[in-house]
C-alpha cells in the first residue's frame, strides 16, 4: 500500500478516506427525496380544526318544533312533521325528550339550533313544557317564528 504524505501528518499516522461515506450520504438523500411525498401540513390547510378534547362543530339544520292550537307537538315542518306528543298527553313529552337527546348526542347542545313555531291560540303551558324539555337536555339556542314560518 502506498500512503500519500499530507502536510502535518507523518507517514505512520492512519488516514481516513471519507469519499465512500459522502457517496452513501448523497445516495440516501436522493432516495428520500424521490420516495417522499410533499403534502400540506394541517396548519397550512384552509380549515379550522377543533382543539384537542372538543368535538368538531358539525353544521346542523335547525330542529323545527311546532305546537298546534290543540296542543299537538311535532318535530319537523309541513308534510315531513312527526307528531311527538298528542293533546291528551298532558305535560308528558317523553318522545320529544328522546328525539332531543338523540340530536344532542349527535352534536354539541349549543350547536343545535331549534326553531319553534307556536300557534297563536296554543296553550302557554304546552309552550312552557316544550321549553322545559329543551332546557332539560341542555339545548339553549331557540328561535321563535310566527305562524308563516318567518323569523
């Protein structure tokens, strides 16, 4: 073996050849550049992500509650309305509470908009019973509309 003399080194000192190490480093760099995909990070995306521990705010359609003049309480509007309390049910609105709990469990209670359409000659007690049901499940976002469905 032939040793070259480098300034400051004697012939007896070992020399390290790093040219193969540099070659391997460049090959690894090229490999990772070719195999990686460049994607946007979450904070670069144009969306809002809820902080840890909170559920995402899923936009929901308003939950329509209609109270008829005879005391019938229904969920929904017009032909799609479902009767949840008959006039003879008294203050028992168990089926309404069940549906409100399902809506609450599907979203945050403060994110559920409720729109109430109360007939002009509906009993005040029936209106109070429905409000008690809403408060009982934690729904506080309530809007009132007139008989024509206008806010």
